[in-house]
C-alpha cells in the first residue's frame, strides 16, 4: 500500500453516514490515505474498500443477534486477518460497541492505535464496559456534551467534537422546491414516519405507525405521510407493509430524513439519531420504541437512564413523548400526535424544548475535528508496542 492505511468499522446506517463524512474530511487533509472497512453505500462512495457491508451485521436486540451470528463471526475473522497480516496505521471504530470492542482488543494486540468515534451509550447501561474501553481504545471522540466529563472522570482520554448530525443537517432546505419535486400539493398537511434503518425495527414499529397514520387520515383527509427510505433497506420491503388503502396516503421517498422532516408539521420517530434530526428541523415528534420481549426485559434490568430518546437525554427532561413497548399502540400514538398538532400550548412547549436541544448540541464540525485527531494519532504512532495487550 502506498499511502497511510486506515481500517474503519461502521456497523449501521447512521454510522455509515458519519463514517463517510469523516473519510471525506481526512482525504481533504491527506488525499493519499487508503481506507478499508465495514460500512455502507456512503462509505463506499467516499472511497472506502468494503470488506463487509454494515447491512450484513446490523442488529437490534438479542434475538436478531442470534440470526446474524454467522455474518458477525465471518466479519470478525476478516477484520482480525487484516489487523494481523496488514496492520493499519489506525483503526477507527464508530458506535456498534459489542463487535467493535472485540475488534479493538485484536488491534491492541497488534500494536494498532484505536480511535473510537461516537461513544457506546455506556452512560446509559453496562457501565463496566468503560474498563474495556480504557484498556483497548487510545482515544474517544465523543459527540454528546455530557460524555466528555463522563469519560474524563474515569481516566479515559477523550475529546468532545460536537455532534456530526449538525453538519449533515446544516444546509437550508428549500421547502417549496422539495414539495414541488415530490409532487406535494399546497393543501397537504405533512407528517413524517421514521421507523428506523434496520429490518427488525421496521417489523416492530412500522405496522403501529401505519395504523396510526390511518387513524389520523380519517380525522383529516388533507394529511399526507412521508417515509424517508433508509439506504440500508429495499423499497419493496418497506412498501410491503403499506396496505393498498393507504398507498395514496403514505409515500416512501428517497430523501434524507432531515429534508423530509423539515417539510413536516409533526412526526412519529424511532428512538435514535432521527430524534435529533427532527429537533434540528424544529419538528415536534412522538418517539416510538419496541423490541422483542426478551430484549426489552434484559434492557429494563440494565438501563440506568430515565429516557430512551436521544432528544430527551440531551435535554435532560421529557421534551417529547416516548411510547415504549406495550405503550407503543396506534391509539396512544394517534392521541399524542393529535395533541402536538392541535393543542397550541403543547406545541409551543415542545418547540421551545426542541430549541433548547439545538442550543445544547451547539457547534458543527465534528468530522473535521475528528479527522484532525485521527491524523495526529497516525503521526504519533501506537502507544503500545506490537504484541503487548494491557488487560483484557
């Protein structure tokens, strides 16, 4: 290999987006860097040679892990082979903690510096993983304001770089042009449907959201529902959940989540990054979360935070409703959305809370800051010699 070599692992759709932006930022600073890794279409288009795709290993909950074990095992073997036979100058891990911390252990054994971009939510559950991070990761590049103090208190080298979603959502949306391009009439009242980027999420959440959309449409015939298609999903798979009588009311569109939500009056959203995209778009939402019974039971035993939605966690209070597991019913979802759409006091209070979230997230530039950290780490080289593993 001619230039410096970086191995990058992004295990799901949002990580693929942030990974691609990081690759672009690093290439602007050093065009000769060679990237291999696990990711999706965005990382491939940014110039990463994919040895596995993120869609092959992305999982939600314990039951889906069991279904994907074979793929996860093969991806792990492939990465370990690269680390052993072609050690990169840097390993960059993005979220996806169980898999990535396992790979980080191999990297440390072979003297490869490790940068972890976008922290696992160890502050929410299974805090003992911080010990693994401190032994296997050279530096954390964190994206939520409270994470820096959390890691620093525990002796982990860390930098707060801001949230990358601020860069992805920084462009002004031409609402009139977008509505015209999508064929949306002036009298349409738009509601966003964001059920996630993984098949298991779609199976759990989309039927509930579609039934709620049906109830809302019966109340107001001018409502139109926009569902942004995640790049990890096939249109036919998502479309298969939409009954014929709702096909003219729910449009599956090839648009970014932020662009879609910027057009909407309200939204029903899964619990992850999309809640922050809705906050940045200033769109009141209802968070819906549902997993297998086993995953939920285990989660209840381990999770130590009061909220499941990122937007509420960043705010430190309940800014938008969360409908979790048994509460994630079409009737409840419809009632909460009607409140957001029709009750002026509720809407104003929600919009003020979302504005505070945007102010808390603060500055953009996460990709550039992390790129600078990555290049500096490559200049400095590994902190530990090849073959030395500190702890487990």
